[in-house]
C-alpha cells in the first residue's frame, strides 16, 4: 500500500510536493480506511490507518496529470532500466521555466508497505544518469538500509542478517552486473536475489498508472493470456452498458520480417550473455532462424438483435462502434480488477472522462467495499465536482487540489488543511473559489478579449 509520495523538479512540479494516503483523525466514512499492522519492534506491532482512495481536482494545466505521470514514469524506469543501452536517456524532464532547475536532478520519494513491512525508496535522477538512489526498510520498526548509491556511482549495501559473507556476496553480484549510470539498482532486483530488493521491485511492478484518454488493448491482451477472466470483465462492463451479452476476441499472429537493427542488436547481446558466447558467433545463426511474431487482437461485443423474420439473434459489433464510455471502461476495467485481486495501487488520470458520475462513484466505492480484501488503492484525477461528496463518497483527507502558481509551478494541497464545518457542502464552496484550484476565466474575460 502507498503511504506517501513526494516529487520535486519534474515537469510543472518545481518545489517538492507531497501526497499522503495516511488517514487523519477524521472519523467519517470509516469504510474508506484500512488498518495495516506493521512491526514496531521485534516483539510488538503497531497499526497504521491508510486511505483506500483519493481524488485530485484542479483546473486544466494545473499539474494533475504531471503528478500522476511522475509515478507512472518512475514505475516505468524501475521496470525497464535494466535493459537500457549505454547512453540511453531517462524519459524525464525538469521544471524548464526556471533555468536554475534545468541542471538539477528530479527527485522522487516513495513510502509504501509490502507484506506488512514498510519501505522507503528514494531516487535523484537527471535525463542521463542516476545521481543517487537508496532503499530502506523497517523489518523490526527500525530503519535499515538495503542499499545506497551515491557520487561516482558508488553502491554500498548493509549486511543482510548481519552476516559479513552476505555483504561480500551482494557486492560481488553488483559488480558483475557492471551497473552503468543509467541503470537503477532496483531494476536488477530479479538478478540480485535479495528479498527486500525483490519485494520493493514487486510493489512497483504491480502498480499501474493509466494516462488520460488512452485506452490501450490491455484488457483484451489480459483476457487472451488468462490474466483476467472474460466473465469478470463482462460483469463490470455491464455497469456501463447492460445490453452487452458477450465478448469475442479475434486473435491473429502476424510475423514481422523486418526487425529493426537496434532490437536485433539488443536481442543478440542478451542471448550471447545467456549462452556465454560472443555476439559475432550468434549473429549469422540469428539471421537464419529468428522470427518475431506480433499478436493482433480485434474485439467484437455481442448484443441481442433481430433477424429479418423478427427472431432474436446474436449480433457482433466491433469495439469502435461502441460508445466512447464503453470503450474507456473496457480499456481500464482489467486494471481495476487486477488492482483489487492483487491489492495493488492504481493511478487513473481523468477517471471521470466519458463516464457518468454514478459509474465513477461506483468504481470508487469498489475500493471501500468488501470486494477490496487485500488493501488495493485508487488514486485518480477528475473535473466532475459532483464527486466532491464528503457525506457518502470521500472523506476530506481523500480530496486533494492542484493549483498553478504565478511562476507556473504546481502546488498540491489537501482539503483537510482547511478548517470548515462538517455539514458544509464542499462542491458549492469549491466552485465559489474558497479552496482555490479553479479556472480564473469568465465570459466577461472572453468578451473583453474579443474587443481588444
């Protein structure tokens, strides 16, 4: 579970902003909290209360998407940097509207819980190299260093179980990998067999971040690979369109003959390492036998219609003929299912886009229902102010705002920072500008511009 996420000098985020899912003393909507027991000492446990969802509101261009993108890109780098080529750049960029920030690194900090143990991962990074990186965990309530990476790519590990031989073995494995400045130590968790490292990597691997208005083919792929069941997807899909009876996938494997040179080189180098051969020895054999197969999936949604005689028949409609809302829900539904099943964190940008308010409310309520048995969490951005419901849907500590400052940097803050009565209608107060984070534009502004 996510406890806290901080980011600094990334995109529109100039100064450090911190997002927390640790519940306040607010006693409303107790079903929106999950109590997690973590070690306080070798003999005692302590309980920490975390929120199972949170929403971020704010005007366009205020930085909501950039905040979610920060976590998504961090996850991508952790998952993939072990395959980076020498000199390959990280997909990040600093706050570009202040020249003092351009040469400074972007900084990320994530506090999370995995299998009842708290972890802290910190990363300082430029587009070309890792400046610093560290992982700590709290197995007995006390902070223990797993590894720390600093100046000149120097990596130090603390002994695991206080055995000197373990530290020597870790160092040997690390240096065998010859970690370059654009590869994260955490990315190598599956090669360096250290449990805290693997647990931290697993937490990030299970996390999902969905960009706004992009509905990938993930649900179809996951059904095809039996990662999620078609029956379960259909149950959720009926929330948006009750007329859908079934789903058919047309799966074709297409052979790609023209493999790009950079992919060919990368594959040959990996195979050469596995077979303990030189790349030159493998190249001619690779050209003769290698084949790349791309899986293409087309979806057909089954509805009940009528034939010419008036009898009921099954009619297949391709996905592109379905409503935008149905297509969006289908695109994200498998991520929601896997989040609930695995107890992982799901970030969704503009969850309310193309979806009815009641449908979005239902999705949010799934995370505070008995279906969420493993502590899954949903963090989403939205514009629909009907979701600002502190009586039935979200607590005050679950509602966050982003606001663009005069220097174009993003500021992030929580509704719980404001002292307001519990019976206050939050939606009206927000639209009235009491909490900030609303567009500063009126019809009069537009009419004035037209006459200038």
